[in-house]
């Protein structure tokens, strides 16, 4: 079957180029980091919340005094935060007001295939579509983003992304920092031209301006107490090396929810689409202290300790045991690569994505081992993401992952020469789901494949 015309042959995959963008001359830390507003349901029932979100073009003040054209969920850059509860249904009606197809994937969500936002299952311009999410999974920091085939990279880059948080009762009982002290932060890169417009067709390495909740180098006033920060790397292609200038961040959760126990770290890698939740205790610092969250040595966001506050929250020594690992019955091999002589050039197991082809048939309820390798000869980084499941990383390059990286995951980095041994259980739902490199420029040009869950 024909995958259709590729609109995006302009992707740059090679070494860093000079680029056409500019790094805006900004007074650092002159804007306050906004909180992405929590969306209110248009209607709530006994066990369901119903939301409405238009998908539309707009402008946003990303740089002070400059209006930048963007794409939005709901009119703002970036999308509103949805707060869901385990076992309480959420239905979202998306109205596509763009002049091109769009859709929505709930990244990390355990959802029926009809609501998964499969790349070929799009909302036509002028049409609306209801996605139905049962939220039958434990608390986790998920996110939603466009997944319309060939267009996902550009759509997400221009703003079609937002947080979707699931909370559960056992997590609430832990008494972690909550309410105003539970702050989702979407970190992502952009490249601007001299007019403050976003440049998309360029080497992603030139996206050197990092935004926190849609602002470049903002500050965020905090009280001298504990905060829970839910960090998402919403970049199409960027691995962040996050640090707080050597200060301790206590990692409590990864993509799929809480770790068994908190792990103190001073540095943390976060690849595209990965999430990490950290608790920072600002009570350790005098009022007036400024702590900078940086990507390597590049400052992203400054926390200003400005006031005292009561703090009854805690980070218990034990958070939540990981689910037991059932015995696997099937082993599969997956290789991601580019072939510059192929068309399209992005490949999984030697073949580009073909929506008419099922690459793996998987029995519902089964547990499988997936050995995933970066088979490139180009020294290009990849990541690996599976829809439907939260998996466990059993091995990375033949060794068990460190404690802070051994929790529930749906996306992992796969650097040149790298290999992963993953275990996943395919529960509940039947139908077709994709797995792919989450560098969205790569999935856009074929580095994606399809599994079908069968009875
Ligand atoms: Cu975050 Cu297939 O996607
Ligand atoms: Cu890739």
C-alpha cells in the first residue's frame, strides 16, 4: 500500500548547520513562568468529566512584546492541563478549526485503539471528534499531542501539546506536595527567525532557545517549602541534561507514575517525550536564594525563594511498589535506522511505516520481551516509544538501569549503538497501535511501525 506523498523532505538529519535562526537577545529571567491553566469540564457526571477543546491557529507572546504565530489546543500556547482521576472517565471533544487534518494522541495512556489517536485516524478540517479515556491506570504525568501522519512533527513543534495528569487515591494518601505546590513544567526548544516567528525546517540542533511553560528563561517565585515539579521534555528532538546547580532534586516518578522509593539526584537526563517528577525542598534555603534549573550550563528557569510557608507535605521513604513482572512468552527484535538511499528514509526493521501492514500481532493479555536496538551507521540518536503500554526497562546496553530509571516507562532514549531490553504486558484492548522513534521528525518520515492486539 502507498503511504502517500511525503510533504516533508526538508528535514535536516545531518551534522549541525549554521542555521537561519537567531537567538533572541533577552534580558534573562525577566518574565514569570506561567502555570498552564487547568481546564474545567463543560459537564460532569457521576463518573465522567466532559471537556471541549478547539484545535486552532493563534498567536502567543513567547518573547516579550512579540506575537508569534502558533497552533493551539484551546487558544493558548501551550495546551491546557487536564486533571483526571484513576477509574473516572474523561471525554474530550476536539473541534478541528485548522485548514488541515489533525488529531490527538494521549501519550502514555492505556486507552482503546479508537481513542488512541492512531496516525491515520485524523480529524478532518471542520470536523469534531470525541476521545474517550477510561483512565484505568495508576496516577501518572501523561501528555497529549498531535499525531497526524507526516504532520506530527510540525504540529507539535508549533504548539499542539499539553499535560494530562492522572491522580489516584493511594498517591493522594502519600501526602506529597499538592495544589499550588504541584507544578507541571513543559520544557521544550524552539528556533526563532528575526521576526520572532518559529523556524521549523532547519536542523533541530539550531533550536537553541529553551522554553519553560512557553516562556524563554523565566523566573518562578517559590515559598521556602517542598514543591513537586512534573517535568516533561516536549521537544521534538532534544535530550536535556537537567541540573539545579549541584543542588539535590528528589526524583519520585517517571513516565508511568511513582517510583518504588524516592531517589536523590543532582543531574538528570530527560529525552524527548520523557517525564520526570521531582520534589525540591526550598526550606533548605534562606529567603532571597535563587536556584537555576539548567540544561548543562544553559540556564532555563530560575526559582526565587521569596516567602515562608507552612508545609505539611512529605516524601515518604516508600512510594509505591512496582507491579509484578509476569513471565514473558514472546521475544521480539526491533531495529531503528535510517537508510539515506531509501524513500522514505526512516525505518523500523528495515521498512518504513506502512499503515496497511501489521508488523507484529500480539495476543491480548500476553507479556513480551522487546529487544530494541539503534541500528544506525550514522551516529544519530533515537528514542523508542510504544503506545498502549507502560513497559519496564530490564536492561540498557546489557546492564540493569539505575534505580531512578527502573520504573514504569513509555519512552526511552536509544543513543547510537545502544540497545534496550523491555518488558510489556498487553492488557485489555484490541486493535492497532503504533510504536516508533519519538524524535517526531523521524516518525514523520517512516520510523514507525504497527502492532495489532488480537484476541
Ligand atoms: Cu508521544 Cu506515538 O507518541
Ligand atoms: Cu529516531
